[in-house]
């Protein structure tokens, strides 16, 4: 799901029209070589809003439309492990036992490659790096109060 | 598209990340995630444009027979 540009810069601006949004989605496909289908949200972010506005979420919707998994950040390993567990437990259970659904909520950790992230910000345009640095100062100030 | 919708799209598609954070946009996004459907609840169904072929695709068609893994993202 292609949403909005999280760290726009001189080279990759934010969206001011649906045409620009489509161009951004094509850039994502071409530069990252994504083979999965890319769906493009509308300019106002209707679907993104409905699913919670975080920049890199993953959701798993079970057949029939029930939310099975939601994470406010994407970890491919975490999604894979969940799917393997979820599908196996649903379809195979010991004789005499029933599969009963329950919910979990967890904190997970991710590790960001700061050098790579900084390179990406510069690729978006120099101001994207400056703005992120200022955002970090704002977060530090927020954490101190 | 009405004036109100344009305003919504303009604030959604922010042009400066630092100003967005200064205005508490990131905190509002975290709150929106927490307020979104929980595990076990029905997911929102929408019709969207598929980039490859330009077709209009309904999410409920994609999760009709098997689970749908949906990653949200952008280039930047």
C-alpha cells in the first residue's frame, strides 16, 4: 500500500496531486524492485487513515476480512513467523483438541542502520536530512519533559 | 473534490517532516494506529488502484480465499 512520502526532500517531494502520488509509487517500484502488487491510496490517505497512519505498518487480514495481525512497524521475519504459526495452528490440531482463538499484544525491537538511513535521507534531498535532525531534537526535548 | 477535502489532503501530505513532528503529527499517527481495528475485528474494506495494470481492486476480493499481507510504505 503506497501512502505518503514520510521524509520528503528536494528530490522526492510530498504529494500535491494524485499524478505526483502515482509517480512516487512508480519510483518506489522501480528503485526498490518490489515484485508484489502495489495498491495506491487516494490523495487524502483514506485507507492509510483507516488502518492507523504509521509509515511502515504490516497488517495480515485473514480470509473473510478479520484482522489477524497488526504491527506498527514492519519486520519481515516477524510477519513470516506469525503466518507460519497462525496457519499451522488453525489447520492442524491434536486429535480431540479444538483450535481456540486468543489475542496477544507485544513489544518488539527493531535495529536501524543509521548510516543507511542517513544515506536515504540525502537521496530524498538535503533538506530531508536537516528536517530529520530537527525532529530528533524535538523528540529529545519531548522525552526530557 | 471540495475545499475541505483539499485541506485534508494538504495536511496529510505534509511537505516538512520537522514541522509535522513539531505539530504533534507523529503522536496523532500513533494514536490513530491504536484506535484502528483490533485483532479479531473486521478490517476496513476499500477499493484502490493497482499500480501494475491500473485496475480498481477491492481489498475484500484479495482476502476472500486466503489471508492478505498488507505492508504500508513510501519511497522516503
